[in-house]
């Protein structure tokens, strides 16, 4: 049964709200950095607090027992999530937040290529068009002509996008048949455990932070993780994946607005044009590409 117009509208608004929340991650990351919070500490506290909150809610709604093999798969996804988030955090501290988010939005094109290479899923004309738009948009956004951006920040942003694509590519199978809330709970839990275990190797995880650091940390955990995760779950129950993909494109737009308003960041006209091409690529994939 198709959802009614009211349910679709509600679903779209929920996913748009999630995109707006996700757009704040770069801002809260910068706030934490301004207080001297190292990236391992910011990530560990983000995932640990978010997982703790979900542990208080999810098991009551979905008391699912998982086999060791399924847990191992979710642990792998948690590791990939840590890698992607770490790359994103470093990138967003070196280049404009909006640009890091735009680079992240290349992940649908990466998933398309991965599906083409490893699953023999032909992209079709829509997929090839989306890939061309994404590449052209990236060329404009990151320096064609050059915008004197930090090369390491650009490279890490691109690597973050690829890492997220691998996460999505593998996660589509590893999470199959599992409630999304349960999968998210375990992925965040394993991510937190990994970061806490690796803490001594990366300079330690500091829990005694100055008071001014906690707004950024709590923002990452609540507004950047828990709230949008719940909104996305509720939105997916009301609208199709295509509608959700289109609604999610609000994220780079909101990130650009927040960067300009709170951090004084300004994208050049060619960077804005490149961003529009990347968003257009996502829309083409959502409407007609196979990925």
C-alpha cells in the first residue's frame, strides 16, 4: 500500500530535518577543535555518548539476539565508520566545512563504480551521466582553476567519501534483514570500543575537558548523530529510498549556510557551481541511475 500524501510529506520533512542535523557535524567539530579537543577524543566521545543513548532506547523496542558472524560484520562496519569519520573530521578542520560535505556527497558515484566493478551492475545512461556530473562538479569545487585550498584537506575529504561508499556498499548486505536501529546501535558501539582501545596509540582519549568543549562534543553526539539517526529511521518508514535521497541533498546546502553564518566561510562562484553539479549527480542517481 502506498503511503498517503500526509505520510509522504511527513517522511520528507523528517529526512530533511536529518540532513540539517548532519550538516552541523562540521560546525561542532570546529567548535571542539577551538577548545583544543583532539580528533580521537572528539570521535570517541561522540560515538560513546550516542551509543549509550541508543542502548537506553533500542533494546526495549527491538530485543534482537545476534549471531557472532553478524556481530563480526557490524564490527567491520563500525571500523569503517571510524575511518570515514576520522578522515571527515581532519578534512573539515583544514578546508571549508561546506566543501568537505560536498566531497562526501560523491559517495553515491563511488557506490555506482563499486557496484559496476564488483557486482557487474551496469550503471546505464543515467548512472554514467551522474558520474560525469560528479567528476565535473568535483573538478570545479576543489580547484579547477585552483582555489588555493589545502591539498591534504582535499585529499582526506575525497578519501572520506570513498570510505563512506565502501561502508554503504558492504553495509547494504551486512545489515540485510536487521532492524536499522539495531544495526546503528551495534555499529556505534563497536566504533566507540575501537576508538577507546586505540586511544593510547594516538595520544590518549581525554575525558577531563574544559567546560567550553562540551557544547561541541554534546552537539556531535546528539544533534550530529542520535537525532538525525532517529529522524532518518522514521522518515524511511514513510517514503521511498529515492525520495529520501533527494531530501538528503539539503545537507550540503545547510552546511554551506552554517559555515558562512558561524565561521565566516565563503565558497567561490566556481565552487558553488561545482557543488550544484555534485547535487545534480545525486538527484540523477536517485531518479534514474542504478546503484
